[in-house]
């Protein structure tokens, strides 16, 4: 995500993580004009990452199951 932000590869990024360790990457992407959307389970999303993102989408329990099924098809 960070390389794409530096090179202007995209205007928006979807980060699928709730880990607060991603906050510096989100900040740098936003500083470079990238719109950052975070997708995570609500219970595992760090408060700092929630505040850092431009938008947050909460993933339900069926989300990962649907991805696993799509990957094996």
C-alpha cells in the first residue's frame, strides 16, 4: 500500500486489518492523498486505526467464509 501511495498508483486503498501497527502506513498514505478504507471485525479493530482511516467497514463473521469459498471455486 505504501509503495502505491508513493508512486501515485491508486487514489484509494482498502486495508483489511484491525491492527494498530498499520496506523503509520495509513497516515502516510493519507498524507500522500490516498483515501484509506479499513475493513475489519469490529471487536478486533484498534481505536487508533479506526480514527486514522477515512472510512471503516465492519466485516461480519460470514465475510471470511465467503472469501474462502470464492478462493476454492
